């Protein structure tokens, strides 16, 4: 099987590629990535030396470039991670999220349609359901209620993918995951930012009262679920993927302080984000029932492993913050 992965240098995409490169399921793996600020080839140690792996530096919203990749690589399946995924950035500048998340997804779907690509998995987020009051959890039929340009763009791309499954009879599934965490995550999301700042003795900015509730999913568990959907999921279906561990953000921050040996005096409460959703909550019953998947990592163990990884890799943090990882690209991939 020839697998095309978009956004494979990002946090979740690179975890998925590391997983697939460890196995023997795929004969060829192509990573199509624009290598924006959050795309880091240091997230893929050893990939360049694997004969099955290739990199295409491509903007998924560029139809000509996407067509070139599909025509030359001829994928049997696509797993589409590539997205502008930071809510704060989408609020400050909405245009890039719409271009990449909506138009980029459209461009990929069109290429897959033209080339008759047998399988397509579109990776999305539980943020499309919006804030959910207790005691309710969203299943796959729950209404979409978006509060930011990011979540709106993902909801739009979800519906577009599902429309292609229905109208063009394409074998497309959509996954919606809860908040991911783990090694190699760019330090702007909650857990990696708090870990990096705590390790350096810097302030930990907490939005509002810190009582926003998120369900936490270890990135490797997310990747195993995506692989299960890729091989066992049904066309035109949505699959929620959650970690079944919902915690207030402030609770997570306090656990990170404890794990890093820092005190609560580092917490700094800041003005809440515009349109900040209060509670995300999903049920993963469908993906468990239809594919047999279940999460393997308990949150406490996953957080400890994540803290240890960031503690052991200070140069990675320094590199992504300075942009020095681009030197890695020029050294290892220039001209390929």
C-alpha cells in the first residue's frame, strides 16, 4: 500500500509517520508538508534514511502542486492531517486557516477524485461540537457549533469531505479527536507550553479562571485509532476519538508544576480568549465498537512521559523556538 500523509512534519502527523515507519504495512510513504512554523523535520528522526519514505514540500492549497504529487506518487490511501490548528492564531488572522483548512482540503479531495484514490481519512477535531454542558457528551450526530475561525474551518472541511463521500461515492471517513499531548508538540499548545515554561522557571499563563475542561488523548493512542479507521472505518462515517480523561486546564497546569518541581507562584492568570469554549466532551463508543480500538495510555503515565521527554530534549525546544530546525531541512532534504 502506498500512503500519502499530509502535514507529516507536524505534531500528530509525525507521530503517525513514526508509527507507520516502524511497521511493514506500507510499501511507500509520502509526506506532503508545507513546513510552516509548526512543521519540523526533527520530529522524524531516521525517516530520511528509510527507502520507503519521501518528502514533498508542498502547499495543499496549491492545486498544481497537489496534482503533481498525486500523479507522481499514485497513493492508495491518504491520511490528511495538514491544517492551521492554533485557535489564537486563527482569531488574530483568520485567512490562513480558511485557505489551508477549507480550500486545502478541497484541493486534496479533488485530486483524490480525479485519480480514483481508493481510501481517504480526513483528520479533524472535537472543537467542531463547541462547548458542551454537563452531563452531556457529543457523539458523531451531535450538532456542530463553532466558536472560532479555526473550529469553523474544520467543521467546513469535515462537511466537504463527507459530501464527497456521498456525492462522488468516495471511500472517505472523518475522525474527530480530543486534545492531544505528547512528545514533539510545538510549545504553543497548553501542555507543551506549560512544560517548557516550567522547566525554564518562566510564568505559566492561564486563561480566565482555568476551569475550561478538555479531554486529553495521548498522541500515540490517537495515531493507533486513525490507523484503525483507515483499515476498518466505513465510507461516509465520522468517528470520534477521545482519551476519556476530562480535566480542567488549571488542574493540568498544577500537575505539570508538581512534575517539574516548580511552585504555584509561576501561575499567571491572563484575560480569557475571545469565544473560549468552556467544556469539550465526546464519546468514542462508535470507533471502539466498529474497529476494536481503545486508548492504551493513562493520563498520569502519559503526562509523566511527556514531561520527561521535554526535560531530556531542551535543544529541540530551543530549535523550534528559534527556527533553527530549518537548517536541518537544508542539510538533509535540499534538492530531494
